[in-house]
C-alpha cells in the first residue's frame, strides 16, 4: 500500500506540475491577448474618434467642402486677375517701362570659339555685370569739384571705365552684332572690313562701328537714311588717302544733328577719328607764315601748347575731350533709342502658356474635384455604427476615406503647382520693377558722369589755348648742376640721371606759364633790384608764401639758404671761376633748379621728378602769388576802353614819348621808343600817382605783370628783350 501510495503521490505531483506549467503558459497567452486587445481597442477608439469628429460628418464636411470650394474660387479669381495684371505690366512696352535686362542676354564665351565673342543666353539666364569697379563708382558719386588744388581729377574723366560707360559699350556691341547679322546673307556672317567689337577705345576710330550702331538704331526707331560716305576732292596733298577714316567720321558727325531727336551737336569729326580736320590751302599758307615769323623767336626751342581752363579759381589743364564727348553721345543715344525688346524669342508666349496651364487650369481642376465630391452629398441615409452613433451617409455611392484623402492630395498638388507659377510671376514682376528703377538710375548716372567728365570745361569761366615758347629757360635742369643731389639720392648711373632730367623737364613744361608768372611776380616783389631776377629776400618770400617749412626737420632755414647759394653757383666751372659765378640773384633757369632742390628735401619718397610734380601741385601752385593778366587784358580790350584810348590818343602818345626818353643811363639811352621800369616809376611820380595807395614797389610789380606774354616784334632778339626788359608802345 505504501508503495502504491507513494506512486500515487508522485503521479499526482507530476500531474500538478503539468497543470501548473499549463496554467503558466495559458497565463502568458492571456496576458498577450489582453495586450493585443488593448492595442486594438485603442486603435478602434482612435478610428471611432476620427469617424465621429463633427467636421468629418457628412453635414459638417459638406459645409466645409462647400466653404473651401467657394473660398478657393474667390481666391483663384482674385489671384488670377492680379497675376494677369502683373504679367501684362511685366511685358508692357512703353517709355516708362524701359529696363536694363536686354543688355545682359548675350553672355561671354571663350575667345576664338565664336566669331561674335558672345552668344545669346538661355531663358532666365543673364550675363554677369562684372565690368565695373564699385570703389570708382562711389568716388564719382562723392565727387565735389574744386577740392584739389591746381588740378582736377575724377574717375569720370575715363567714362568708358565706369559702370554707365561699360553699359553703353555693351549696348553698342549688341547693336553692332545685330547689324552684322541683319546685313549678312542668310546662313552667313558678314563683318564689314574685318571689323571687331568695341573693346578698346581705338576700335571706334575708323567709323565702321558707329555706322553699325546708327543702322541698328534706324531699325528700332525710324531715322533719316544714312548718306553714303564721300571723299571730298583735295589736290593740295594726299590727306584723305593717308587718313581714309576721316570722311566716314565726318559723315557721321554731319548725320547726327539730322536724327530724330537731334543728338551730338557738340561732336566733331576729330572727336571720333582722333584726327584734326584737313587744313585748307589758305590755312596751310597762314600756318607756314606764322611759323616763319616764329622762327627767329623759336630758334632751337619748341612751342608748348596747353589747353587751360579757368576753373573753380584755378588754372587747370583740359585733357582731350574726345572720349568724354563720345560717351556723352552714347548717353544721348541710349536715353532716346534704347528699347526693351522681348528678352528671348517666344519668352512672353511661353510665360503666358505656363500661367494658363499650371495656374488657371490647375485651380479649375482643384475646384472641379471638390465639386465632384459635393455632387454626391446627401444626408438622407443613415448608418448604425456599433451602438455608439447613427450617422448620415452619402448616397448612391459611399465616399470612402481613401477617396477623400485622394481629393485632398490632388488639391494640395494642384495648389503647389499654382503656387510655383504664381511665385514665378511675382518674382519676374518684382525683378521687372527693380530693373526699371535701375534703368532710371542708369540714366541719372549717365547725366552725372557726362557732366563730371567734362567738368573742367562746363564749370570753366573760359577755355584758352596757350602757346609758350620753350627756350629751356624755365624747363631745363642741367645734370651737372644737380649732380650732388643725384649722388645724395643714390642715383649714380648716367643714363638714370639723364632720364630723371628729362622727366623733370616734362613736369616743368606742363606748367611753364605758371612758372613764368610766379617768377616774374617774386622777381619784382623786392623794394629794389632788377625785376627780371630774384634776390635772396624775394626767394625767401616765395618759400614762406608756399609754406615749404611746414616740417622744419626736413626743411630748416639753413637748408633754404644753402639751396639759394647752390643755385647761384655754376658747377660747370672750377676754382675761382665757380666762386665768382655766384651773383646773389636767381635767373629763371636757376629758379627752376631751386624748385627741384626744394622738392627733393621737402619730400622724402619718390623719384626727383615725382617729388617735383608733387611740390608744384600741392605746395607751389595753390600758394604762390601769381596774377592772371588775361582777365584784365580782356577787359581793357573792350569797346568802351578803346573809345577812351582813342579819345586821348594824341596827348597820350606825346606823354609816352617824353617819359620813354627819361632814362639816359647806359644802353637805355639808345631806346627812346620803349619804356623801362625806371621810366614808368618816374611817370607815376610826376603825375602824383605814387602815395599811400600805390608805392614804387607796386609800380614795379605792375611793370612785371604787363610784361607777361607780351608778343614782341619779329625784329627783336630774345637777348635784347631780356637785357632791356622794356615796354613797347
């Protein structure tokens, strides 16, 4: 029994273990099922919440879709009208719609790949505007005339290096390309005379490119026909054979005033070709006679010609204005004849087609899809959803959730397509408005740059062509005289010294008349002594007036005295002869040598020529005393003054003869028909002109003034005139 009982117990124990294991397994399965039930219940609740949302119920959904459809219809109508107006405005052609974009629809290509150097761009692609320096443009905008002393400078003096100038050249090259294409047989390219596009300024001098520009302008705006180039008959020389571009440029200059509207009245043939018009036989003869008369005075020297402007209280050089006047002509042509053509062939039509297809039809499809859903809406049928809610349904076809999602997706995609088109239209419209403003700014800049490039003539009181005889007196610095300064500066090579002497000569030539006037003023500034040389006191007055001792470390007083002494010594002599050459007076040649010596001490950087130029421009010309006799001479040449002289001519002549013979000392007694400074002082003293208001020194200064640039008779020699320094009748 025990044995059986034991076996029974073990059996029951094993059965219990099996049941426990089974129970554990079933417990895990139950837990897993509960978890899955919870997940499914959560999903069911979410689905029911979605299904039972008020906005998703057919009555509310119908209202939402109808509201959305109506809103989209109104928005589509408003946007479509607005975008249509913007597209119309973007492509409108008129005087107030000009823009710069057409300038940049030709892009640069590698040199040699294309005959035209540039090709048309693809749609919405523009060539970069990198051909200008913003620093220069800023300097031009901030330019104030007359700020520099004794000279004027602005980057507008080189107009085709500025932004408006480069735009004008770009436009001109586009016109030239169009002319080459339009005048070429189909399938070929005819380039007249082997011509090339306008790059350096010389490319325009033969007139071919100007004719191409004018022909292209005639196709844009109707203009008179350009006459054929004719070569005038000329038998006195071969001028036209040697300069074949002159007749073409003359034809252009004659044609410009006949354009509609008139342009370029200020432009002459020489401003285009760079060649002076051919002189007539009479002018040739007159020039030969004039040169013959000047031969005695000129001898081995030359004639220096400067065009000077009385500008902002200064005498400044006027550079050749050919380039500036061509820039002014291009600005006129651009303002009158630049047109905003269609940027790319068919671009406007493609733009409209894209708008109609993507925006208009896209929105119409969106509204049609919504209306299709709404067409089946009917809340008369109901459906029991579990035991929670009975909801209305759409009949006859149940609209599934997937169908609603598809409708929403189609609406979103159509909206995005329409949005992209609308964004493109708006961007093009805004770019158009900005480009129109750039065009207006460009025209304003053209006017400003043109004025600025010609400011030394526009703002001048008078332009004068000055001719000065250069005998070397005021323009030569001898190498032997300047040898010690060359040695101090480390310039030991003879060729380098010769080069520096030539450079200093060029600097002095540029201001020869100013140097003459300054020297004559200070030579007559002393209380005594001759009026044609400068003593130590007069030289010191010059140094102080020019404020050359601002920095006494580089220009102490002892240095000024040593410079005066060195200039008085003739270093080509030796021994006692060298010491004896110091006469204590500076002649004109010694005076300019003194300027060069002052320059190399006053400034410590640069070559002697560069220092001399800086001294003249920054110290001497702005500060040195110099009276411009031209104004006074112009005034006394008036009719009223001439009438007074004519009225008293008889008595004046008698008085002049008496005082012209007043000085009988030395050589002066031999010249009874001219008056020297002593005789002029005697005249003023006898007529009681000398007193508190006018001293003898003032009379001598006046004598020096009236001596400036007096044209002597051909029979006078330079030596005689210089030694006597007398006034002719």
